[in-house]
C-alpha cells in the first residue's frame, strides 16, 4: 500500500460491490445470516432499475412499482438487518491474496469474501433525443416494457439474435414492428432471422439508422430514419423505440483479475455464483448475458450470499 492509502484494520465477512437487485438481495441474505455485510453501492446506486419507470413483472407488486421505489424498499430491508453502505465507486481491487482488498479512493477495505454485482449497461445510440425520451418511449428491454405498447407501432434497432427476439416478442402487443438495421443482412442466426421475416407484423428497414427521436411533453411520437446508401431521411410516427444493440457488463475493474468471457461477462461455475477465485462470487447481470431481469438478478444475489456463507463456514472448519 502507498502511504496515501488508509487500510482498514477490520476484516469484513462479506463485502458487496454494486447495489442493484442482485447486490441488495445478497445483502439481505448475508445480513440475516449475521455476517454484517458492507456494501459499496457506487456513486450511482441502484443500477439499471433507477432508469426504469414502471415495473409490472416483479412478483409481489400487483399494481406495479417504479424502479426507484423497488430499489428503495430493498435497500431499507437490507439496512434493517444490519447492512452498512458506502455510496462511492470502487477504484481498485486486489484478489491475489486473502483477505481481499477493495479500494475506494484513499480507503482500502479488507474482506474474507467479495460478492460482485456491478451489473451491465445497455448500449444506446448516443442521441440527445434518445436520452430525453428514455422510459417515455425509448427502452432497452422489450420483456420489461413491451406490454405498455398495445396496438401501437414501434421500432426495434439491431441485427442480432436479441433484436429478432425483441421484435417477435413485441408483435404480441404492438400493431406493427419496424426492424431498423444499418446493413443489408442480419448477423443473427438463420432460424431467428427466418422467424422474424415470416412474421406479418414485422417490416425491415434495411441500410438505415435512427438519427433523431421525436416527441412532445407526453413522450415519444416518432423517429427520423436515415438511409445510409441514399442519404435520404424519412419520418415515422411510432410510439416506441427498443434498442437491441447489446449490453456492456461493468467489469472494467476485474480485467486480468477474474476470468471473463469473450464479451466481458464474469464467468461463474455452472449452477453457482463461484468465480475462478475462491471466495469471490458474482451475481446478477454482470455474469448473466441471457436473462437480464431484476427477478433473476435477485435470485442470483440470494445464491451468492448462500455460497459465500457456506464457503466461510468451510474455511473456518
């Protein structure tokens, strides 16, 4: 350690990095097991749910709940059982020896186990108008928000399997789905492409990109779409835009520290939350490129806390 860094004398039983539904659920379970977890929740605590307005598919809330309210109630529950919180970002980790070291600015915290629940971030187009109408027409999750778009026309941007899945899923609700893709062919698997192209509700807009999201004070009203070959633009009156251009796991801190897959998700042993470093666990979207739901994140947070508790017991015995 440099002399500018203060290392805590206390060794935490469980230190949790990240504060979405995975991290908060792991905190609830670890706290109830009397492990007195410390959560480094980050400057932007709460994860992707803080960007979500209405959640209707989280069990237990028959009339729905906002993302911020769900995070708030989970946080209070974790705090009630003794979880402590630091609302700052982790700046470095050292898992090369135990106790593990987790640095926040000039403070280094020591821990017997670490649960990583830093999540993943949806990729966006980068338009100012896209940010303006986020959750007011613009979404990165059809499974989460599709039911809000009954009998209206929507657009999906993307060309991979996720885009095909989202477009097909949205046809259950929307009257028409425009699949907008930058190229003249899809990179998705043939079976997924065939399924999308055979769906009468889906129309493909090839060689095109969205250049602006249009709207009024109530929300999104349409898109400006540019043809990349001709340069011509067209305006489509659509109520929704779904982005399916991928997610980026928040794993910058763990490069060369943990085993990651080819796109950066933390690898965990099948059916567990164990990483390649004994005593370090990963839960939620940071290790789940498949489901990416609040409820599956919460479930894996529960698994991580139980895995950590059992691992600690085995070490002490």
